[in-house]
């Protein structure tokens, strides 16, 4: 079945099919589309790229001698959905580019309706039903631009400094709670930073042990060579010197 691109005539065509008996049962969308018929044709047709019929008289000879190749049209891009660009996305990208560690914080990706941010009161940055993150800074900036008539830089700086103050307050509260818990005998698991330092220290200790062994071997070899030189014996050649004698020595 070929593609039906005449959306305005869908009611007429379906009505004729019902009268002729081609369709036995009325479709579920029939009454809705009949009440609100489509006013425009939303199908996208391929654009045929061609050259105009006008020819420059100075280039008639050249056009007769050469053949112009028409460009091929990629059919997969005809019905491609255009990218939606929002001003909020630019603010998000800028904020997370300057604060990459915010990606390490856990986030809730499940949304019930998709407009949870619209239910918040952005006259203040901290919300009860939403954790503090970069989205809070973006929504707070938009609210300041709309309601307090601030410029973009002023609104972003104000919301950003409010974000810093709340973050510092949260860190102080967590440190005070941890100190109080340790004072009353609470035990806390080792954090990721301490684990990483411990693992790194193991490799450093192994390297230091290997370096000390190699240093002792070098010092022992050096003292042996000095002792042989003092007695008048021929010093032992190193491996590099012996290889040079084998490759570049006299064949006789």
C-alpha cells in the first residue's frame, strides 16, 4: 500500500469506504478527526534540487560541452525529527562544564509526569521534594530573569552563590554529625578516598623495596670493581661493553 499523503481527504476517503462496505466497522479515530479535521498537510516531501532554465549566453558553449551531475538526496533524512534546542540546555551545559564533580552525586532518573520542576517554588533555591543539584541552579536562574528582571549574568551568579552556600552548609552539617557520632562510639566505613590512598601506598611500598634492592646490587658491583682495580687486575666488563666487543671487535 502506497503512502497516503493527502491528510485533508482522510475523512472523505474513510466515509466512502464505509458506504461501499470496504470497511465494516468505524475506526476509533473517525469521530475525533471529523470534529477536528487536519488543516495542513504534515507530510514532508523530498526536495528536488535542480538548476533553473536560465542560461548565461557566455556559458552556453561550456554547458553544451559538459554535463552537470545532480546531487543525490538522502531519503533517510527526509522524515528526520529536527533537534529541539532550548535556552535551559545551554545553562545546564555551562554549569556542569564548570562543576564536573556534580555528576558523581546520585540522581533520581524516574519521573512520573516529567514536569516535577514546575511544581517547585523557585523563589528560593532549596526545595523540600527535590535534592539540590545543577537543575536547581538552572530553574532558579530562569525564575530570577522572569520575576526580578535580572540579566543573565546577574541571575546566574546569584543562584550560583546560593548553591555554594547551601553546599558548604550541608558539608558542615555532615562533618558535625560524624564527629558527634564518633564521640558517642559510632564506627564509620572507610571512604573511597582512603581506600584509594591505601591501594596506592601498597604500590609505592613495593616500588621502594625494589629500588632499595637494585641500589644495593649497584653499590656491591661498584665496590667490587674498585677492589679489582686497586689490585691491578683487569676490571670486569659490563654486559654492554662485552656486546660491543663481540659486534665491533677485530675479526683477527
